[in-house]
C-alpha cells in the first residue's frame, strides 16, 4: 500500500514515460524526472501485485476522468503539463504493463 504522495510519484513517472512514447519529451527528460523522484526518496516502481484490469478500472474513476474516459496529465516538455484524453491506448497499455 502506498501513501497518496507515493502513488502520485509513481504516476508522475508513468505519465513522463507515456509523454515520451507520445513524442513530447525525450529519454534524457524521463531520466531527469526519475532521478529527481529518487533523490526525494519517492518510489519509482509499483512494488505490490496489482491486476491490470483493477488498475485500469481505478483509472476510469479518477477525478480527471469524464464519463469513465481516462484523462491523463502529460508533458509537452518539462514544466509544461496538460490534461489529455488524446493519446495512443497501446502506449498507455505498454506503460501500465511495464510498471505492473
């Protein structure tokens, strides 16, 4: 079980990696975010067993979701975040599976 801030940290890294797959940022920027999270002693991985379907179901009821449609905070570049439902579903699936 994670504290809220710890879960946010892991989600930030997931969103950063998805932003890279979507073509917004590069690998060096991903490494920078991961380094900063680690430097702050925040988790950068999911250490408990979570089912893929349970994870995606939880995402569909997140406060950013509208009508069960998952909306995510992505980055156009470091420091420029935006909320979007315009992303490749296969990229999101890839990132979730990488972390689970």
